[in-house]
């Protein structure tokens, strides 16, 4: 089973100039293991798995490995491939290939429908690795799409208050069911004047080039802005709101 996310839509518009089979959110079953011992094959074949999408040069057999892989930062490998995004055919097909070190077994207690969210949920959980959220009392998430919804739920596990800003009433209602506060925006230039509140921690996940300007305006001085949007093309950015708040 494979999920469709905003990145896949942006790939169709030319993001990363990708040519091949897209798809990077998946749960599958291991059918074959190449170049491994019989014991290792028996351990993996038949397993239901999700996969890390960044394929590092270490996993590709390069020697020596790059400076980032030497530091354990394989997701930033200088020669990496990215499943369904950069130089590696993805999950919108009957079969795909990944190194064993990229695979994660899925427990029987987790359904395929839930397991297919492992990759985007991991992207949301990464924020907890990057930012010490315990120093904040609340956070805002700008956007109400799939990734924004997951990010808000992840932040809500660590913070007493999370506010989701979005344009779609049905999506905002979905967030409120998870005890997430919501605010309506229109997605136009007037939002910056209508939204009066500023946040010490804000995550921009609109998937739109215009979302960054609003996110800058909603981040208070010395605040933390986490960028999670993916889109093809350039975003119009004024740098002064960032450096003037540092």
C-alpha cells in the first residue's frame, strides 16, 4: 500500500526534475533479498515493512563514505538517493528496492492503513529531535493538510496547547477532534494583518510558496520557525523579518 502526499503532486509539477516512478510513503512485504546469507534472507523474507526513504552512500556500497555518513548523518548524505524523489524509483509500482538498513518491520498489531503513515509521521516526529519543545508553552502549525495534521498531533503529545491555522473547515474540524485548537485563515496577503498573535514556536506546513511570508510574520522575536513545506519553484522571501527578530 502506498500513500499520496503533497510532494508527489509537486513532483508532477517538476520538483527535483524527477524522472521515474514516484511514491515514498508505503508499507510492503519483503519478497527477495539480494547478496545476503541464507539466515539473513530467512529473517527478512515475508516481513511486512516500511522504509527510510533516504538511501545513503554507505548503504550503496561507496568507499570511502561521505563526510556526513561518517558522522552518522545518513539522511544528509552527499550522494544519497531518495525513494520516489531523487534517482530511485518509488512505491507506485508492484515492486520497489531498498537496502536492508532502510527497512523497519511493522508489528502485526498495526494495520496496513496505519503503517502507510509511518514515513510522514516520522517527518513530523523529527521536529521533536530538532527542537527542544519542552521550553515552549504552545506552538502553532500553519497549514491544515496531511502533514500539518500529523505535525499538530505530534506536538500535542509534548505541549499543552497547539493551534492549527488553515483554510478548510472540514480539516480544521478534524484537528479539533484531536484536542487541537484551530483558527481560520484565507490564504491571501491579508492574513498577515488579520492574524494578530505571534508564537515562539511555529511550524510552516502549508505546501505553498506564500506560506513562508505569513509564517515569518507570525513568529515572535527570537522565536523558532520550522519549515516543512515542499513545493516546486521559488518562494518570494523578504529576509529582514528573520534577521530583525534574531
